[in-house]
């Protein structure tokens, strides 16, 4: 009996070793348990994060160390933080809070600070240079400054909450918000007009933009679809639904180039990160060392990025969130059909299965127990273009043991074993 227990302990330790050495999202020590709402960097070393209770953190070494900065506001949530350069950073939050620093956060200037529990919240913030920027939120107005916040003008009144705003230059900008609304301006915010987004019969509250030139993507809670534009917001098309679990919602999106992007999701105490390498046609879940709700994701290159969320969690990757040497591009050229061994293996409770499709095919991927009983279909006769794919299996609801997974793609059939150790 003791030998069986010892063997199980050894396998479990091996599992922990495999997971810790293969995961490419590494948790950093933020020094706080306060919920973080946004994270932004200006280069590979210098960045800021903000959160509830007036929290602002800064790092100058890529997140190895995070230091709290003080603003004299300790009881309001901060929602957006946007550095312009190493010295000038802006931050907005609840109850009409608007802050600025001109020395990297050594001192913070309070531009607006409404009474606690009164006034509106500012959720959207964007600056195109040190002086010119826009912000908005729940007060149905879009604000603009051209002198770094010394004076502020309001231009537009809209009924719904506005959650994000982006300008590609001093004239052309877009904002989004609740009810699936997208607004666009071509004169710096003096006038705005609403843009049609093909929601169909579904609803959506848009939360976050990401733009590369005129190419842009938008996500929000409720329907978990990614919407894409190629003409800076004049037209939008839905690409694909990221996840079908109703309790998980898309919170933040970021693209490092027109093909590579990530979405951070959260809901009911858990979080997920997805990645695309083909402009949002396919999204693949990435393994993370923690599953807390994620609220913000940001990259400075195609490989180096951070994700922040509840309980002070900050994750960091230098490989784009992928396992080293493994591609998850659905359009990567492959020479043959192939089913790979899952990783990690043994696992608890999540594992990733990779497979190659030589030709466009209908694909089915099924998990069985050792008695041959079908447990779940990870891919159910779905048409796949030729390429390499990954999919995750969460075995939380299954007992420890050996399981079989089988793929059928065209005339190709292959099976492999995997071991779940709890």
C-alpha cells in the first residue's frame, strides 16, 4: 500500500515539474492581492498596472519587481492607465477621477477628483501624444484635452456607457461601449456617428479595442465574438466565437501584428487566455499557471507580454504564451497527418493535444476511457483547413486513470494514451 502511495507521489511531482517547465505564462510577484484592472508597458522593461482602491504599480525591469506608487487617492477604483512615454502617464477611474504624472509616477497630479460615491466613472482613455487625449465613461460625454489636462472640453453626449476609446491621429477615432455600440469621429471628436455592427439577434457590451493601422478588433461580454474591421471602424464583421461557456466573458484584446493577437477572459472566479496567429480566424486556449479572472492583456513584441487580473495576479511570457518549439497556427504548412502526444503528460486536470492536417478535412477528435466508452468530443466533425492545431481538454470532472484519444481526419485515423493523476 505504501509503495503505491509513493509511486503516486512521484508521478504527481513529475506532473508538477512538467507543468512548471512547459508553461510559458509565468506568474510574477506584484506584491499585492488587490484586483488589477489594466496593465500597460512602453518597452520591455517599463510598465504600469492599476487597480481598485487607488492602486498604481510600476516596474522598470519587466515585472521582476513591482513598486506601488502613491496618488493620495486610496478608496476609488482606477480603470485605465496609459503611458505616453517613460515620464508622462495618465490614469482614470471611478467618481470622476483623472490623474497625470510627468516624472514616471514619482508624483501624481490630480486633475479631477469627484466626491466618493458620487459622479460618474471613466472607463475609456487614450492619448496620441503628451498633450492630446480623450476619455469617457458613464456620464454620457466624451472629453478631450489638447494641453495635457490643463483644460478639458466635452463634445458628445451618448446614452450608454462607453468602455474604450482609440484615435489613430488627431482627427480619426472610435469608441465602444454597452449595447454593442461603436461610434466614430473624423474631426477629432467634435462630431460622432454610430457604426453598424452585425450583432444579429445577440447582445454585446463592448469592452476593449486593439488596432494595427486600419485593422482593428473588438471584444466584449455576453456573446464572446471577436469583431474585425479593415477600414478603421467603418465596417465590422464577426470572425468567430471564442468560447461558448456562458459564464466566461471576453475582457481584453491585444494584437501585436495583423495576424497575432490574444484575448483575456474572466467569469465566476476563473480566467482563460486565447491566442490567434491568423488574424482571428482561429483561437486556441493557452495554458496558464493560474485561472483567476483576467482583465487586461498587453504585448510589446510578438513574444513579450503581460496579463493582469484579480488578486494582484500578473502573468508574463517571453514566447507569446506558447510552449517552446510548438506552433499553434491553424494555417502552418505541414507535410503529413499526425497526432502528437498530449502535453503535459501525466496531467492534472488540463492537457493540450496537437495535431497536423495535411489536406482540408473534416476532423473528429474523441476521448475514450479504457473500456472504449466515449467521454467527450473535443472536435466534432469540424471542417479544418490544412495546418497545425491545438486543443485543450479539462478533465476536472473525471477520475485519475488512463484515457485514450482518437483522431479521424479524412482517411487518417490515429490513437494515443494519456494519464490523468489527481
